[in-house]
C-alpha cells in the first residue's frame, strides 16, 4: 500500500501488486506531496471504525462503532458502512473498544477522535490504520446514526467543559457521558457520478471517488440496505440485478471480473450473481465480503423469487408483511406480483400493512427518549409518537451529487427557519447525513427517510401536513408525483415545482411568476 502524506480522501494512494505499479503510483503521489508512505498491504481484512470522545477529567466513551461492508482496500468514503458492527464477536468488539480508549488517553486527546482498524477475519490480529484527532467524514455519519451531536460536544470539550455537565440531546435529562445503545441498524451507501465523465473507470480503491452519501435506518440489515440503495438514485428499486438508470449490462457479461474488482456497481453485480445461482462461498472467495452480509443479501433474492410465485389474489398476508419488513418497496412488490406501484400500495393498505414511526432511541430503555428524530419500519406494533399537531412538510435535497450540492440544503434550511419564524410546525424528510437539514434540532420533526412517493405519502398520511415544499432534485420529483395525492397543496402548485426543476429553460417560464432568476436555479 502506498499513500501520499498530507492528503485527504486517499488522494494519490493505491495498492501496488508489482514493482512497475509501485513506481507509477509513487510518481503520481510525489506530484501532489513531498512525502509518501509505503506500508504493508492488509487487503481483505475487515475495516472497523470507532468514534471516541474524551474530556479534561479523563472521562472517555466510545460513541459509535462502524463496520465496512467491503473489506480493506476501498476508501471508507467509497464503501458501504453499517453501524453498529454486525460481524464482530463480543471479544473482538471489546478488544478494539478498549484499545481505542487506551490510544486516546495515551495521546492526551481532548475532544473527538476517529480510529480506524484493520482486523484479520480469522484471528484477533489487528492494526491501527489511522487515528484522526478531529471530526472526519465518518464523524458526520456516526453523529446522525446515534443522535449524539459529536461536533457540538467536541466544541464544549475544547472549552474545558466535562462530559457530565453536557446535556444528552436524546433524553434531555441525562448527560453526554454515556455510550449510545442502538436498537436499529444504519447503512451508509456512497453516491457516485462517474458516468458523467467519458472514459472514466468505475473501479474504486483507496482513493475516494464518491461525491455524496445516504444513510438509511431500519430494524434489519435487509430493510436498511434496500432503503439505502433506493435513496442513492431514483432509478434503483432496491437490491436487484439492474444497474442504475436501467443501463444494460456489458456483453458478454464477465460476472467473475465484476465481483472480484471493486467498483461503484458491484452491489448490483452481487444481486445478479445471487439471482444466477452463484453460491455465497463462491462470492466470498472472489470478494472477501463477510459471509454474514452475503447470506442476508441472498435472503432478499430468495424473498423476491418466493413473492413472484403468487398473484395479488393469492399472496399470503404473512408473506406480504415479511417482504415489507425485508425492505421491499411497493414498486418491487408490484413488479413481483405484476401490479403497478399504486395497485401494490392499495393491496397492502387493504391488508392493514402500514409502517410504524419509531424514534431514534439510544438509551436501552433506561430513560424515555424525547427526540423528534424519526424513521419508519414495518418491524413494530405501535408508533412511538402521536400525531396531534399539523405541520408543513419540507422535502430535502437527497444525496449530494454533481449539479446538486450544499446550496439545495441551504434552501431547505432557509425554508424551515422561515416557517418556524411564522409559527408553523415543520416536518422534514431527508436522508443525507452531511446536511444541516438533517440536524434534528433544526425542525419540529425529522424523518430520516426515502424521498420516494411511497414514503412521502406514508408520512403525509400520518402528519396530515399543510403542504409540501422541495429543497432539491429528489424533493421536487416527489412533490411532482404528489400532485393529485395530497388534498391541501403548498403555495406553489406541482406544475410550478416542475418549472423550477426543469433546467432546460426555466427562466422564460419563471418571468410571468415574478420569481427572480436565482430562485429558479436554487430555491423553491
């Protein structure tokens, strides 16, 4: 492994299999940095991260631990990540946790610290890859995954305020000197825009290429991963053997190559392989992905095939509920049963199958959670909140990508703050962990959820909102599809939302509405 010093995002780094590749990688790295690091390759080992905070009184807690779906060799920013870790044994988990605390104390770090490990998949051997004594890209994910405001707490710690004197944002009664206990699983999936560049390879490695990411919350890995894949791109229905934008597979398809070489579309190659009957052992030998994840993905494939054996009139209620619990969308269920998405939705509603609204609760039932930080799941028997107050729904920008960045989140946040100044309750739906709009103290209720018609309708039917506003491309698309499905519309009709979302010629369309040009390109 060769890395360039003083570089972010793995810039200039790479795995070198021979002398020639080492020279070429070193030449490129030295063009960007005056120093390079040559290290032993640990490719194929598990990659695990811990977020640790420590105060001046030596109180030290691990806030979150995360595990990469992909083995070592892929930059964390380009890897699917789950929190908390799913494949570590109790011994492995506590070994790495205790090491993280010892390292932070030995280095005398006061504040927040991110530690990345390489863990051998067949033994307790491990190496520390990095110690980031700062907020990193992973810190934003850990903060949103646990509801523990790492940046806020780190700022307080830097001022010398000890952890027991900082309020716990989830309970509002206890202190920040605690380790969150999650009763859900979070999955982060990166968003790439490599297709926008002609001749660009889809292969990924130690240098980060993703431009954004999404975060999905569910009670099982199956539910969480399928939600996350849909969040990444509106053309993706879930874990299916279909490339984004319905792009055709290369002919002839080289499935072994697609599995062995990490790429931005390997997750869909995994789906294709499982659909084609490739075994978990064969996929593990090619990818080094832990078999626990592969068995879970195989269950999704088996559920899809099982569902396809029935029709809308014969499908059992228990099977339909299990499909929803495994993260299948109405569109996926409809495709399996030969129904339209709206027909599949009507079918499950007639059967009384609706999602439950749950709070992000990290207190292990020791104290009641009072947070407005919410997600939807089909695993449950009741809602965690009531829906007495009506509000205005604000649809977020979704993942950052080329053409949609922080300016769209600025629009959503500005809209939220303006509505709150007017005394209106705000209900936000978004799934980008890097945004201010997904800070749960920015609004009255935050749903960390998909910006799909299905999920937005689910939230609308619970919240009975006064309208919907969009803060970016996915939000505009959802608002457009909501057109006839919500009785009370927002101040702009869905047609006008369409004018804003249409970039081919919005200026002329906007002039009769007396909307400034800047609002057309940036705001609703």
